[in-house]
C-alpha cells in the first residue's frame, strides 16, 4: 500500500472517530468489500410495506434531534426558524430474517453498515419497508412526503434501519409568555410524533446522543453552542410523552425544549434610558418660572410625543396581547407622569395668575415628590412583573 492510500485511510478514520455523536455512532464498516450486487439483491428481497400485526410489541423508533442553528425568533408571529438534523433508527425483524438468509446478519450492538438507499427507492411507488412516518408536529411548512422526511436510508447488519433528515424550517411556539418582556425567558419546542399509535410505533429518545446535546447545549468542540441573535441559550431538555388522541388510540411523542433568555441590553440602552431621560426633561419644567407657561407646556408635549414614538417601535416586537407586559407598564407609567407634568404646569400657571406669587407651591413640591413617586411606582412594577 503506497503512502497516498495510507494518508487517505488515516483521514477517513480521523473524521469518523472524531465526529460528534449522531444517531448510531457505535457502528463499523465492513472488514472486506461487499459483492457488487449485494445492495440491489438486498433491495429485491425487501417487500414489507406494512407493520407485522402478528407481532405483539411495537417498533421502538429511537430519535436524535440535533439542533444546529436557530437564526430567528419572531415573537410577533409566535414562531422561530431553525436548521436541524433528525436521525431515526429501529430494528425490523423481517429485515433480520432477510439478512440471515443472505448470511450477513450479526446480533450485535455495534453493527456493520451495509447499504444506503434514496428514500424514494424504499418508500416510493414500490414500498419496500414499513415507514414509521415521524413528523414534526409544530413545523409550519409542509415537507415533501415523498422525499422530505429523509435524505437517505441506511441498512445495518443487525437489522437496523436508519434515516437522516437535514433541513431548515419555521416552527410554531404557542408557549410564548411576554409578561416580563424585555427581560423574559421563552421555550422553543420541537414536537415529534408518529402517524401510528404507540401499539405500532413507540418513539424513544436516543439518550447516548441527546444527553450530550443536553450537557453541551448543542455545542461542538471548541464552540460555545448555538448562537441565537438577540438571545442566550440557557438549557436543553427532552422527554417522551404519551397521550390519547380523539380517535381513541394511544400515541407516544417526543419533545425537545430549548430554554432561551432574551438579551436585554439593547432595550436598556435604546429604550429604557432614553425614556427615563425624556421623563427627567419633562419634569424639569418645574424649575422654570411659573409665568413661562408656553415653554413649559411645549417641553412636556414634545416629551409625550416622543413616548408615543417609542410605543410604536415596541409594537413591532411582540403581538397584540390581552395582558400588560413589563414594557407596557413602564411606558404607560411614563405616559401618566409626563401627562401629569403637563396638567400640573397648567394648574401652576393658573395659581400664578390668581395669586401672582413667583414662588409656586405646585412647582416647589412637584420638583421632589414627582420623581420620588415615579421611582416608587416603577419599583412596584418591577416587583409585580419581574
């Protein structure tokens, strides 16, 4: 064997053994070359389009969901975009019998990879194997059911069938809660289930890989995990769950949850601090002589219009809700105190015209009690919402 071949084999082995865990990562390749017509012959032997109903136990379909990226969380439309890889694998006992017939079967937990096929070859016009039909329930876009549920199908010598789907899609998330916005945490869900009841297909998590994803937050060696614009990934959770559908049959699903925390610095520096500055300016009018009613009212009205502009900006961030968020309470409170400053300016001018005193008690007390009352009210909002 020349040096070039040795180098190629070394690179191949390096990438195989250094790759992150993905589905059946404890497998091996054949020790010797398979016959050229083995895979076509194996395909000809496969004719099992349906579930073997004489079998008492369901097919246990193991799932690994590898979330590679979440590039946008759209709170206004209650969805998010993600790039992911979905691995599924199960053992079909009828495939076991075929492999025994071809003298290729091995009862092992570290099987040998034999063949791969295009999904249309296995589940096209001539269905060769039973398809457990694993779907992403909260996916908003409809996949191509002819080829869109898998990129390829692998066959291993212990009777395992494995599929891989690498895709990007939008996912609906009905669990968004914006009460603490913009200091909120949200949960992004990936919900998977089979078209078949759990008496036929039982979804199970592939814990060997999913535990790794849970520990390193879907990060790869040398990386910090998934980078979500405007958010931090705080946790990964997964579980299987059982339910009874309206048809009366039991089903088993699999769910992966990403806990994300909104990065609030943007709102602190671009929204909260400017609004506080506007409020300070609006209440600074009480340091102006009470006779200058036009200047005082102009300042408070401009401040009020500025607050309205900020409110319009916030309307683009989240949907129309039937409850108040922390941001709503903050802006509403700022509205009230800015509007209150305008009303007090008018009343201060009225008292000045009536009594003719240059030192007005309304202006005097408003200088101190206004900001103090605002700070106490804002503290109450923090306590209630956060």
